[in-house]
C-alpha cells in the first residue's frame, strides 16, 4: 500500500528560502550585536557565579527575540519557529547556550499557543512573549526515561481542582523560572493511569521541592530533581484537558527538537570557526597547520555536515510553522543531524588545537559537554533512529 500524502492548501505550503532575506540577516545580525556586548565569557561567568544569564535575557526580550515564535495576538513576533531557530543558532554561535529559550519560548510558548485557554494565554503566554514570565518544562522521570507512555507522576481530581504527585529528573532552569509546565498522567475514576496531562505549577507551591544535580559546565542553567507531594493544582492550571495525550505534548516537543538542533548548529559553527582560525595561524615546520590535509580534510568534512544540518533545521521549522504532518519527522532528523555535526565539529576542533583544545582559555572543552549532551537530550540518537526506521522506512518496530 502506498504512503498517504498530505496535500497542503496553497496558503500553507511551506516556503524555505535558500537565499537569506533581508529580515533574516537583520535578525541574525541583531542577535550577534546584542551578544557581543556581553563578551565571549559571559555565560561561563554566570555559571561560575551561580546565577542565570538575566542581563542577556532582558536584552533579547527588550528587542522582541524571546517571543519571536509566539503569535502577535499574544504579544509575540508572529514569526514562528523559523525565526526562533535563527535566534537560538546565533546565541550558541556567540557562546551563549540559553536553555530557557528552549523550555519557555519553544516548548511552553508553543503548547500554550495551540492548547491554552484564552485566560491561560492572557496569564502566561503574553508574559512568555515579553520575557517577563519564564516556564520550565518537566517530562523526564527516573524510571521512565524516553518511554513517555510509562510516566508515573499523576494528576488526580480533588474537589474542584487536582492534586499532583510524583518525581521528575534532569529538568533545566527551574531556579530561574516562575512556574513549571509538568507532564503527568491523569488518574481516572477506575484507579488506572490514563493519558498524559499538562499542568502549570508555581515554583514556590506548597509540596513542590527540588534538589540540584551536579553537572559539568552546561551553561548558566542548572539541572534539577523535582518532587511533587500532593501539590494543589487549580482547574485553571490544566492545559489541554484531563487526558490531552502525547499529541498535546508533542506540540511542544517538536519545537524543542528544532531549537535544540539550532543550538547545536550554533555550537558547531563556533567550534569550526575557532578551529579554522587556529589552523591558519598556528605554524609548525614553517607552515600553518591548516596546510596539511590531516588537519584540513576533517575540518572540511565538518563544514559539509554542519551545512546539511542547518538546512534540515530550517526545513523542520518551515514545516512546523505551516502545520504540516511532516514536521515531526523533519524535527527528529534535524535534531539528529545537528547533534552529530556539533559533536564532530567540537571533537575535530579540539584535535586541531592539540593540548590547547582542553584548556579553559580556548573554551572548546566547554563546548564538548554542551555538544555531547545534545546526542542524549531531549531524545537520544538511538530513539531517533528507531523512529526513522519505523515511521519513515516502514520497518518493524524494535522496542
């Protein structure tokens, strides 16, 4: 049987501009200019001081960049994921990897845009668009891993509202968030756990506790264990209904994959730029080391991989903005390609620098942890290969 083809109406046909428009160049240049004012070590200085990158966040928000993907009706830029992925890439290419842009703007902003009530959009989405409100996002659990069908955090009815109980792990940026968008499962009247539900929980809600997870340098944001002990959730904090299911969640996870891909592309760009400059300047035996194919060819291969990943990321953003059914596949492909390219670019950059590649001064070891993380989070490379094998190639399910 042939594959079902989705026919898009002319107004929704995705457009992927291969030649950068004046608007795109303006966005990218503006983000670079904002970041350059903070210097190349700003993110590490924030991390060493144990504080979020508040000044950079405000500078981006004041220029409309943290809400670029959110509809104009709710105070955003109305430019979709196409603009947000550009912003994320330029941030990372400047040495600033802001996970809050992923969890608040991309995930929280996208889910509330598609599934929030009018009151929720007034309360939360307008603040996300302006950068004055930040939402963290909590889905991962210690015993569920990538199996979101096996989540045990539960939401159950309690009078006119609900109670939330459970645990989450590896949740980013909670220390800088106003609230957390939590993925739970609804406890039905028959006592069974049903489909996934989403609710918004204030970070200072009674019964909500957190402990930090020690990590190597990953940027200003910290990673957290979260604990919910009968946390009261008012009915107006439920997003998408009691059993919205994974379809509701994935309206945030596909933007997450696209933004993570863009950050990975930015990391790869920065690593490749530094390695190329070093290979042109560092001379051994009377010639720049970039003269030698043992140095030049790995860098050239990285450039090819990076440009392919960037193109796939742009395609995924265009498909998502058009509401295409192909956006899920494209988002997974983009995340996989970009994470692989970033890891390879940083590794080759370190090798090009020799011993200097591992020093704090050159900053490449910082990039390694960031790039390597992207092959694991928010979905592992292996699970994307499973997805492509099953859904793209029609092979039997392997898990």
